[in-house]
């Protein structure tokens, strides 16, 4: 199975601060069609996960452009510029290039 | 608007089975896959498998092959997951999810808590 390693496990931030979360995969996530199926999700407390970014860098509908995703092959980053209170929760990366689909262990974003 | 509505919380005894449902509105499930994901208490997300409702084809994560059975009823636009031979380790929140734009996880149900206890 593809292992997704997320760092850091937690982040303590002040509102307005910018943060980055890293996600590294144990195998390349480039599929045979040339696309890279690496996605980012946010699970706010007590809620279902919500997909923020799909295929590395594409923002979902309604997702603020404070969020951005970059990376390739095995190394990916989610950046949040100017954190707001609604951004708090656990962020997961997920790969859907290889079966079984796998998630990172999560990065908990908390208020400082 | 696409919505995934899951059935209510379940309490199951060890060794029994439960069947969870996920009713989709706003989109025909024949045109997509339905995925299931679990989350054990205080833990992260784990993909269980997916079903193609148009033909019933399924793919499971290895560890769930003898645990979960995915089915779908296109007439009611509903996906199902049966969990068999329940053990305490199956206690978790179970989510259904479906793709629409660019990932399998574009839309999520609200989750259903399954508690296994004698």
C-alpha cells in the first residue's frame, strides 16, 4: 500500500499567520494518464471531511484562494495564507492513484 | 444540490452484522462511483472500498474484503455497506463519499456511528 506521511502532526497558529503542511508518498502518484491524484481534505471538529483541493493544485468550488496546493511525484505541500478561525481542524492528504486509496495521518491545525 | 444522507447510528453485538445506507439526491449514482471510508475513535481516515452502481463492480481494501460488502440500488439511488462478524475493533464512524469533479471524495455523507458492544 502507498504510505502517506504528513508533517507536522500538529500546528499551533495565530489568526492571520501562514502555514504549510507537507505530504510525502512512498510511491510516485503520477497515474498512467499523466495526472496526479493527490487531494487535500479538511475535517472540522465534529464534521465530515470536506475536499479542499483535488489533483494537487485545483481548488474546489467555494474554497477560498488562501488555500493552495503544490508538488509533484512524491512530494506535496498545502499552504494556507492568512489563517482564519474557520480553517481550524484536521487536514488530510489522500492519494487515489493506487489501490487501495490511502490517507495521511492528518495535521491538526489549532489556535495559538 | 448534491446531498448524501446516511442512515442512523447502529449498536451491534459482537458476531452480528449491520447494514448502512447512503441515499444520494441531486445526482444519479449510475453515473459515478460510491466510496466508503471509516474513522475509528480519535483516529484518521481509512478507505474501505468502492462500488460502481451501474454494474455492481466493487474494489475493496484487502483488510475489508471479508468484513464489508458494498451494494447499490439504482432505483432508489442508494448505496449500502454491510459489515459482518462485528468486533469491537469495528467501532467507528462510517462515511460514504462520491466523486463529481476531480476526486473520489468530492461529496460526503454525514457519517454514521457504529458501536459494537455486548
